[in-house]
C-alpha cells in the first residue's frame, strides 16, 4: 500500500453534523431487522432475511453493525477503514482488487435462483441445446452470453449447464463493483465514505441473479448502475455523459427491459451536446455518436422489441387479457383512480 498518496481526513465537510441522524437510522434499521425475523409476513421479506439463513449468520451480521457504535470498536476500526478506503480510490490496483473481490464473492456463493421457473427452463434449454421457445425472444447479446457460449461446453465434461452463466455472473458482479468505485472517485470520497459507496453499489440483493441464472438479469443490473455512475460523473465533473448512451445501447442489445433506461438517456442528451461543444468539432461528433447509439439500436431492433412487447409482455407481465387492447387495459387500470 505504499503507492497511496496522503489524503485529507474524511471527518470534515457536509456530513460533519449528520452523526446523530446516521446513528438513529442505523439503529432503527437494526431494530427493524431484528423484529422482522420473528414476523412471518411477506410484506417484511426485505427486512426478515434472518428467517431464512443460519442462526450464526442471522446474529453475526446485526452484531457487527451494532458493534460499530461501541467507542472502543469505532476508534480501532476507523483508521483501518481510512487507509483501506484511501487505497481503493487512489491506487492503480484498486479497480483490480474491487473487481476480483466482488467476482470472488459471487463465485463462491451457491446458485440462488434454482427455485425460479425461468432458471429451470433456461437450464433445460441449454442441456438439450434447443433454444426454440425459451430463447426465441432473447436479443443478440443475451443469446450469445447465455445460450451460444453455454452450449459450447461438452455435455460429458461434468460442468453444470449453467457453468458459463456463473462465469458471466461473476464478471457482472465485478463490473457492478467498478461502477461503485467510479462513483466514489467522482464524488471525491475517501476512507470509510468510499467504502460505504462501494458497498452500497455492490453488496445488494442483485448479486443473487449473478450466481448462475442464465438470463440477462445480471447484465441489466450492470447497465443500471453504470447509467447512474456516468450520470453522476456528468453532473459532478462535466464530462462522461456520452458514455451513458453507449451503456443504454448495449443494454438494448441485451434485453428489452432496457427501454426503462431510455428516459435517463433522453435527459442526458442536452449535457452530451454541451460536452461536445466544449471539446471542439471532433469531440462533438464523437459525443453525439455515443449519445445517439440507443437510437441506432432502436432503428435496427425497434420492430422486434415492439413485437415482443405486444405478443408476450402485455399478457404475461402486465396481465392484459387475450382480446383486450392495450388502451382498454390501460383505461381499466386508471378508472379506479
């Protein structure tokens, strides 16, 4: 860690007076999780995870959270987190370490999505090497990552049908962590603040879909967090927003749910234009090519996206009855309001 420059302390700035609020919020969260462990209600599923794990894990995680409030523990841990956080954001090896830790966490976890029908369907399609009916609506990148590469594994190799999906998922987790690091560096966060930003981006429930699910859910998580990271960079640093268009374009090539990222892309276009004008004519051309990439993908795949939405999503995901028009369904949802 000798290549880390000496950075100022993180205990100054806008958060200097936020201690009582932060402490109260963390204590309330710890209490809610403890109570939810004894409440068998589906509404508390996001807090009651302790009901579904071993008692050792269920007790140790909240205990570590509460231990941070003990003065002796915090005095001992803070300098270590200062050094670690500073090293992560300042060292050239920080991104590699960030990527490998996140990918390694996912790699050692067992599959978490076996109970999903989609998991069983996709694994069955890979094992039988028949994508018709299961991958027929899949877009090019998803079909490449989660079917074409998977069927290259020899059936007698002993590898699980979702072995390639586990490798792809580990890479997805690493890319998600890099997005968190990107945000931390953009905001100038250091020490514990940098670690907190990195942890918030990386260690969430989305890691479950990175543990061998042969679908594009992990790639959509990657696209979503990188859209946020690039938007933050555009606002804070005044450049980098054009890359958001490339991310959205890649997402549109992967899964049709990427259309949910289009509003953010549209909002970024004025800033893309400003970045291009500030950098000269050549920079403007590059910025607009990157910024307009989703439009180019839409021209190529637009009809296919519309057909998938009208022929599948309306009935299976939005609950539109057969024979009912979309306008009729929308009116029936608005009427009770």
